[in-house]
């Protein structure tokens, strides 16, 4: 059964409570005012990581969104993202936790980058534990990945908070194996 079929059958849930709570932890709860995300080079962002690239509405820095609008758009954006992500995951046996962890990663980096990642490649090969670890670590198991930004001078800079999120995504992904 494909992931889309599992979603339709209700064995995988879009915008699960676990995923929305996870995004709230890492993207922020109550971010109702559109702000310029410094880690994303000033990208207008609101609610739980909704950006101008994912929002059906324009984002203008300083605008206020109600809690209801945030919840509505978050569910829409997260669900659409998960349907897109489901198309690149060939391992039909993944659990909700693994799907949610990959969804968080896709929410942060965009699904095309997540789909092209070493993590998804390993998971599609059936090497789920290794794929989960690849959300936070390079193949050497020592070098952090997905935890860097480019500063104003064009230098690659490690951000500890981003690595903590990747570690938490890895933890959630591995929960699916227990």
C-alpha cells in the first residue's frame, strides 16, 4: 500500500498532533506577527514556520495573524507538504513518527531537499535507523548536517539550535522503530 493510500485509509495521519506540537516546539508557539527570520536571510515567516513560499496568503513583515488563521493555514501547509513528501518515500512500512520527523525536516528545508537527502535515500532502501540518524549526522556519524547557515560574509556557520532540532527529529524518527 502506498503512503498516499495509507493516508487515505487513515493509517498515516496528516498534520498529526505530534507533528504540530513538534513544530510548535521548534518553530515557535504564538508567532502571530509576521517576522523576518534571521536564520533564513530575512524570509517573512509566521505561526509555526509558514513562509512566503508555503502560505496561500501574502506575508508582510509586521502583519498580525489570529490564532484561528494560524491553525487553519498551518494544517493546510503541513498537510500539503506531507502529501508531497509521501510521493518520494518508497518505503511503505514507515511509522507515523518517522513520517512526522521527515515532515518536520521538509517543513524546514523544503520537500525537494528532504526528498533528495541521504536520510530519505537510506529509508527508501529499508535502512530506516540509518536514515533517521542521517537527519542529524553525516555518514561519518560525527559531523552535524542540516545545522548550518550562510552569514552575511558568505561563510558557513554552525548553529547549535538547528543541530538540536535535527537531533530531536532523529529521536522522533527512531521512535517509530520501537
